[in-house]
């Protein structure tokens, strides 16, 4: 019987994708040896968050775990580092800048972006590229991304407005995003994503940039997107769309920004606010 490396993180969508990418790298990029254990989370009373979506609704490969023999079960959202990567201890310089403490690992590269050595970047670019979305999602991503040009900037504004996120709300600076977006000439437009409908409404209806904003035409309630399979599906579509442009302006301490950067092959045109 084949042994498998199992991804079993129970965090949010982006944390789970990071865990899957780690397992793919641990398996030397052989998807046949990777499975995903995916717990559907539907109640804030039992957990810190909600992720109410079945795995097979969104991801085609790696396959979902189904009681196969386990070789290694990997649960952290921190990207896996091999000894031979030669990352020095205490490499991480990232600070949360808020009440929520970021638990560093001895050789962690999470949120380090441009400081990460190129050889490890290439490994994780390959690992993330191995994750295959379901065909109907991939088709929507490819169709909508045709609206982008080489003068489209991806913008992710995390407001931390959902339950149990109070410790990070101090990180939300709408004015800083506006200042950064203002640096681009008038022939640039912005693909905007957020966890807050209030943020989307401001930028599309009130801001001086409103005529240059592109948003994905969501059908389901953005503020409660984790509650339903359809909402999470739209979150995933927007995550992959964020990765499609040469410029990315993202949110500090957000794995959604971080994973978009990995999916976009680690663009050097990155600003984190």
C-alpha cells in the first residue's frame, strides 16, 4: 500500500493552500503521493473561524484523503523548510505590528517575500503551480482575467472585519492604500479585492479612483463569504485573479496577499501595507 504525505491544516483558505504547497514540496512535486485532509468548518461556536466548503467543489488535485496509509501528516500553515535549504536560524524578521502575536519558527520564511532566497522561491512557485483548481473555476478565472492589461494593478485590502479578527483591525489603513495607488499614472487601473463590502463600496462609489476600479462580479455576500461553499468559491477565484497582474499591493499579515504573491510567481513589484 502506498504511503502518503497528508496536508491537514484547519485554518482559512490561504493557510490551507500553503500547507498543501508544503506537502507537494515534501513529496518532491509528485501529486500521486500527496493527499489533503479537509475539514469543513461551519460554526464559530466550535472554532475560531468558518470555512464551509467541500474540497472537491474547488480543488481537483491533489486528491482528497480517504483513509489511505499515512507517511507524514503536515498541519502547519508555515511553509516547510528543509535542512538543506540552509536557512539560518532566526531568519524571520517579520513583526505582526498588532496585538495578535506572529509565532515565528526557527527557519521560517513566511511573510518574508523578497528576502526569501531565490532557490526556495523557485521551489515554492513550482509547488503552488501544482495545485489544480476545478475546471469550472479555472474557466471563470481565465475569462475574467482577459479584462486585465499590463497596466492593471492588483490590490488586496484586508479590513479584518470578521468575528475573532479584532486583534488585527488596527492594521487596516485605507488612506495608505489610496496613497500607494495614487503613485500610478491615470492610464493604470486597479483590480480590487477585500474581505469587506464597505471597502469595496467606498472605492467603487466614493473614492477619487472609482472610475479606475475593477471588481469581480460576486453573487454571494462578501462579508459572509466563508459561510457558504459558493462564497468561498468566489474568494478563491479572486485570490487567483490577484495573482494575474505584474503589480500587487497587499495587506500586512495576510496570507491571502502572501499566497497571491506565490501564485503570481513572486513578482518583484510588490508593496505590502
